[in-house]
C-alpha cells in the first residue's frame, strides 16, 4: 500500500486561536489530498510551567524518516527569544522541504501576508471618518519580528496622514491581554486618569481587548471616547461584547497555501518561491462605525446556549469519569485498560506509547539527543483496543517502527512524557471531535498516569529485588525515601530533598537563637560546555563541582543540586565574614581540578549568600536573596572578562 504524504507541522501550540486556525487550514488541504499531519508542539512562552522545555526535544524527531515536508509556524515561534537564534534553529534541522508560515526566513520559501495596505486603510479611516488623530500604540517587545513589522506599518500610515505619535504613548503589552491591561493602567495612573489620546492601535487583538476593558474600568467608552484597532481577527474579536475593528491576516488561507506549496515542491520539484497575500481590513464597532447587529430570536438564543452548554458539559463529564478511574497509580499492565476507557471517552481513535529503556535526564542547559534504545510499549486502535507489542527500536532512526505506521491516523500530535527534569519517552495521540485545548488537557492527564505507573512499576521491581535479599519493609521504605530525595547524577540532595532538609535545619537553628548562611551557586558556562563538547562533558563537570562542594563544606551542612547547573548549601555554623574565605577555597579547588584533569572545559562556579535568622527563615526567600547576590558576582566576572 502506498504511503501517505506526511506533513510535519512545527507549531508553538495547537490550542491558541492562532494555532487552531493554522491547523484548520492545514487540515483542509490534507483532507482534500489524503495527506497525513504530524504536529510537533513546542509550547514556548508559557511562564506557568518551568518544565515545558521538554517539548523542545520533539524537534529532534523532525527528519525525512518521519515527515516528508515541514511547515514551520514562524510567525508565532519567532516571538519567543531572539529572531536570529530561531532562524539558526530552523537551519539546523535536517535537509528537507521546509516552508515558513507567516514570516520570511532566509533560504526558505514562505507564505506570508502583507498587512501594510490594510493597516493604512484602517488608520486613515479612523483619522478621516472619525476625526481621531491622537494615537496610542500598544506593541510587543522589539525582539518580536511581527510586532516590529506591524508597528512600522502603523507609523508609516500615520506619516502619510501627517500625524505623529510621541514616544511616551508607545507601550509594551507583550502580545497578551493582561499585560496590555496593566500597561495601559500604569499609563492612565501616570496621567491621573486623564487621557491624552483618542485612538489606540494594537499589534494584536488580545491587547486590543485588554485596552478596551481597561478603558471601560477607568470610565472611558469605546468607541465614543477612544477608537480601538486590533490585528489578527481572532474569534473573540468579533464577539458582540468586543466587536473589534481589526486586520484579518488570512491565517487559515496562509496555512492552506503553505501545505500546497510544500506539496508542489516535494512532488513537482518546482522552484522555491514566496507567496504574499494581502491582509483584509475589517471595520467593526470599536473604531466608531456603529452597525446593526444580527438579532437572534429567543428560541435561537436558547438553542445556541443549550448547544454550547451540552458540548462543554459533555467534555467535563468525560474528564470527571476518567478522574474517577484514576484515584490511585497502578502498574503499567493494569493501566492500559484504564487508558482504553479514556480514549473511548475522548474520541481518540489511535495512540502509541514509546518509552526509553531508562529515564533520560534533560534540562534547559543540556543538549537533547534521543537514547538509542526505545520500545513501543502500547498501541491503541479504536476497533482493536490495546496491544502490547514490545517492539524495540532506535528513535533516532524513526519515531515509531514501520510496522506500527498503520496505528496512526491522518492527524496526530506528539507529546513528551516527563516529570521534573527526567524524560521517560513520548506519546502519540490522534485528535477527535473536541477542541484542541481539550486534547492538551487529556494528554496532561494521561501523561501523569503513565509516569506514575512507570515509577510504581520500577518501585515494585526494586521491592521484589530487595525482598529476595531479606531486606525489611522498613529498610525498603527508607531506601525509597532516600532515592526520592537524592540527585541521581551527583548523589547529593535533589531539589525536593534539599528544600525539606534545609528548612528543617534552619528551623532548628533559628529556634535555638542561632544564625547561619544559605548559599546559592551557578556553574559558569555549562551551556557552552554542553554545546561545544556535548552533554557527557557537561555531566562530568556537574559531578566534579558536586564533589568539590562536598569536599569544602562540612558533613553537617546541607548540600543540594536544584537542577541543571544550580547548587545550594545551608551552612548553619558559617557567618557572613567567613564567606569570602570559603569562596576563595572553592575557586582554588576548581583551579586545582582544571590543572590536574585533561578535560577540554574549564570548571568554575559563581556563588552568592545571605544570612538566615529569626527575621528571615523561609528557604524560598533566602534562596532568592542568595541568587541576587550570585548575579552581582556574575556581572563582575563578565565586566572583568570584557576588560571594563
């Protein structure tokens, strides 16, 4: 049977308005042409989770063995971090047909929109039709290519209308509703709630809605007092409550055309080229054009409300039933029936679980490369149910063995399986009839179940091994307790163990009326070591630093590795005047290591400290203060290096 054309989609997330619309456009082409979609979400820019860097590992699966072409959703992904770093990241992916969506990347064909005419049309409309000339600009940071481009087109439109905007009325809303709301609030407070503008241009609709709601709270009406223009034409922008005048950048059409271009480049071998679409100006109520709205009858409104309520309730009820099934962790073999029930509830037609032979340590500072050994532990097909094939393979060659291809539908998403800094494998799941955000939630629930089962299965194996050696249950429990609080790489406390032990000893000393020090250390240049010499060299550097810390601090001190290149110490007998001498000793030991070992890297660490006492005995607060002192030393080292 002929293999389907495989379209890889590298996207920030699949559940935002932008992500959902992009996937609708790609899905439309794939359904028309019987293609397969494989979605690689990276989840960048999420400040709520410190472990989302695990999603970055998914890009390692992007190669010609897994996908034929790649659509890079550059417009969203390039907003996080520096644009040049993002461009190099895409350049470093394996050679294959790639198309950039939304932003021009050097050397790649792109599909993008030209919003200049649409922005000029709306700005001119507000100036000439509504007499508004005192503008405020709500943009994002200068590192965002999209924001810079839209802001420049806006300024050009003002210039053509002989209108200027003072620098103080250019604000940074970070492309987010809350940030724009807060930024405008600060501006209004500064002006003592007296506005010196009568129009706002926002570089996206989220910020436009934030500005609109902020003005309302401060007693100003849109559009009566202030005209508001947005950009994107997301769903919320045309709700009756907001009704934002905006720019439609034809996201769904861009996405459709991006796959079409990649298809033609792959099969027809045509010359790479760019396609530029014109954005469309959308005039609505927020600029001042009051129009008649469609009036629904009471019966139609009731029917619509009932439909929304039913769809939302059904999804929540299904989640409720799944959570009822998930009260306690169970071993993997007993988990699979529970997962099959979950998949049937959530309209998931196929799923595949891939596990590494052992958990892989991964942090933001370590380069990721897949372990050579992985196993397909479970496959699910809605008509066949669960199977446990135990097929071993090398994930660097392909993300699943060829014999498992039939288990994958035309639309699938790949998710990493992780807990804290350890990655256990990955999970592939098809998407059903519900919203994309719902499937992100389903994955997170399933992921927690799988990881809990892996840990329980491993614990049961260790227990069985220990019991054969006649170790008592108390000894076994103590061993598990120690393991759960010990950093596997360095054999000192991990984050959890350190926080527990540190708080106990600080409380004991403070209760006795004594003081001591909390120290926070950060290795110098670990990322450079990993990037230049590989993560094995980085691991060796971490282990060496841990040994030095154990050597120069007392056995009664609490030493822990908080993750990556970060170490912390509680030294209850140490005083502030002792810190300089201890830091010199630390530097000497690092120098001795560098002179005696033939490693290609230089071992070095920066450290800050603060005193704990009855006034401040919270380990969280103490570490923050020690971290502040640490970065003073980092800055001093940088200044010395640069010769200042």
